């Protein structure tokens, strides 16, 4: 706020900095709400804003548009352009713009790959993409202005948070109870990403940690903080992952204050899990 009237906005939109801070502070809804109010006519800003909102479908779509507009950049030899430009820029200062352009190409490539890997739960490729993002962050700190480098640091830190908060991790841990159900839980995780709920909030992470460890616990958090997903995972655990007894199948009781809400919960579970529950 103290810098709201200086030239920072011409280099880095303040909203990106604020949204990154909200994400790292455990307030993803605040980040998404802020970025939703600030449209941008710059494709690069819109791409990074989509990433900071954890809107990975939008990130992938914007990255795909970038490659459609620059198809020659998809050739295998294009991956060496940034390194070559950096070497040449040590001898010729006029190459600064070229370095920035090639850096942008690699950033689009890396952020798009991270979004796709998070979306699909592709951990091996995600590890490589995160290593590339960390390298770009280190390069930005040496090459660009402090404000531009700060954005890259926030993107890297938020990406680390997304990796740690992916719904794939607790679901794969739950699948240990019945490994034959892993594919079903993987499908469920991908469906959650398509609904914009693949990155867990702090309350959800804590709830699922207890669900993995305990059979009985209470989760008390404010309205709109993600309790429903934890409750649904408890139902999945009881109905799909318990060893079935000989005489009677597993049961789950979901108590809500109104029939309308009960119908809503049932419809939601049916849409996400079919008739499995």
C-alpha cells in the first residue's frame, strides 16, 4: 500500500504480489477474489494470475494459446535459447531484451508444465518442472529488477505450497487401505481439480491428516473453510476402503440440518463417485 503510487505497477502488478502473499498466508479465497476483480490485457500477467488462483485449466489453456501463436518455439532446440542469450549478453548489453523474451518462454513452459502435472498427479515430471522453476527464480534474482525477481520468488513459493497441498497425496495415502481402489481415488482427485478443489486449504490438510491417522475426531472450522470435502473423504474411507465384513456392508451416516442439504450432498457425491457410494 505504501508503494501504491510509485512506478512499481509499470513493472509488476501489485495484485500479483498481494495474491501471492495471500496464498502463502493460507488465504487462497482472498487471493482468488482479488485477482478476479483485476482484469489484465497482458497475457503474461493473466497467465501468472491464473496460476496464483490455482486455476490450472486456465493456465493450461493460456499456455496452449502461447504455443499456438509461436509454434516455432516448440522445437527441441528452442530449449537452449535462454542459455545462449545469457552467454552472449555477458559480452553485449544490448541483448537484455532478448534475454527477457527467452526467459518469458521458459517461464510459460515451466508454469504450464507444473499446472498440467498438478492437474494429472504426474509426480516425476512435476519434480523436474519444479527444479526448472527454482533455477529460473535464481536466475531472476541475478538478472532482473528486485520487483520482477520478487514475483518469481512468490510464484516459486506458491508452487511449492501447491505441490504440498495437492489432494493426490492424502488420497494415495488412503489407498493403502485397499490398493485395488487406487485408480478410483485417482479419478476422484482429477475430478476435484476439474472442480477447482484439487489444492487443499489448511483446514482440509489438517482434517485429512487426522482422517489418515484416526478413526474418530472432530473438525470445527468456520463456514466455507472446506469441511465438506473432509466429510466426503471420511465417507469414501468408510464405504470404499474398509475391508467389507461378511454379513453387512459398510455404512456412513451424514447428519445435516435440512433435507434440501442432504439431497445436495447426495447429488454431489453421486456426481463425483458415480454409484460407488
